[in-house]
């Protein structure tokens, strides 16, 4: 195996990242046959660079600017210099600017892989009227590029390329806020408990934290509490107004009031409410034995008192440009 004179993955310049991959550039490939002739023609014409044809990518028009003998004015002597330039600038709006993350490529014809060169750490470059091109003056050392053992220039032919990702701000987003200390209690007073004949019953809709809620009571229990305990759940009632996929996290308290003393039965929960999980609570909140025992103080004169609190909750406000 031939030892290479330049390792493409390592670079003394920490502002430039280089890597190797098999996938060709997604947006444009620039193949040059008779590279030496191109270089000589530019020299004879006292022209420093050659520009590719205009191509379109990510909604804008571009071209590649190749300096076969290096861009000496930007410290690219003894290197191949390669830049991405924005084209068709006269048709862009007044005050235009385009923020771009891009990769430049050179093809290793021996390994059948591409060397990618890009700004380190995903740096985004801003194209505007005063700065219409970005790239790398020291894209590749000429000595390494010209050595056929490295695979970049074989039979006087080479291949360059580019990928362009335009960072477009669409002005959409959301602001997440956590509300706490709401200090709002909803009381559901069921005056004739024995009249509840259905499997479950809903309270009226109530508002806490600018959201609408309701309670769901199973007088004879549900799930693991069925036939043994009373079950109680809190439901978010206005999910239909939510944007798709939105959720709310809330800390809540549900209690069955003891009408004789302060020995209430209470649970506290923190859960995520969404279109697929709109209700939370407890299947075994209060045993039916304790409920129906008048001495326990929960059911007094056929009246039951239920309370609900939403102690803290997240709110999301969407915003746009």
C-alpha cells in the first residue's frame, strides 16, 4: 500500500474540519478534465480562477470558484483554493442575506471516496452584498493534489463538489412556561349520591390555569378498584383546541372530603396530559366499605364532597415572526 504524503482527516487549522465518506455530494459535482491545461490557460490569460456553471440548491443559485494555483491574496499559495459563491445576485431582494452551512468535496479516485472540507463546529457563514463567497484558500496542498498516488488527480482529471444547507428562520416556535401556586380549588358537591346509577359521571367543566378540566367519578370503581373502591380521575377537557402533538404537564390533587374532621382521603399526582392520555387519577381512592360507613364522615346525609386542585402546570404559547 502506498503511503500518502498528506493525511486528509488531520488538519493543523482547528477552524477547518475534514472527513472521508463514500456518498457523493448531494447538490453539485464539478469534474475537470485536463486540469493542467486549465491551469495553464488561466495563467496565460492572467486569470486567477475558473467559475463553474450556475446551479440551484436550497432555493438559491450558486457557482463554484476554483483557483488551480491557489488564491495568493488570501494566503492560499501552494494550495488548491475552492470557494462557494452566490449567483444571480441582481435578482435578490434589497438588503438580502443568506445564512449557509456548506461542505466542499474532492474525490479520491483510488479509494472511491470523497474528502469533505467544512468549517469546524457547524459554523454558519453569512452571504450578503459585501461578502458573496466563502470557502477555503488552503483547500488542499498542491503537492498532495498533484501526486497521483493520493488519488485526487489521475490522468489529469479531478472531481470537486458541494453540499449546501441554507439556514432559514421561519419565525415559528413556542414559549414554555411553568405555572405554580395557582391556589384554585374546584369543589364538586354531589347532594344525592345514591342517585348515581351509571358506571361513571362527569362533573361540570371548570377552569384552572386558563385550561378547562373536569372530574370523572366511578361510584363503584373501575379497573382494579371495580366493586371494591370508588375511582376518581381528572381530565383535561379542551384538548380539541390543542395543536397536534402538544402536551401539558400538571401536578394535581384529588380528595374526598371528610365532613366530620380533617382526615380527608387525598392523592397527589404529576402526569402528562395529551390527546392520548387526557385523564389521570386513582382507581382505588376510597374503599366502598369506608364510603358507605356513615361514621367515617365521607358520605353524610347522602352527600359527597369532592375537591380538585391543579397546583402547577406547564403552558405553551406559540409565536411567529
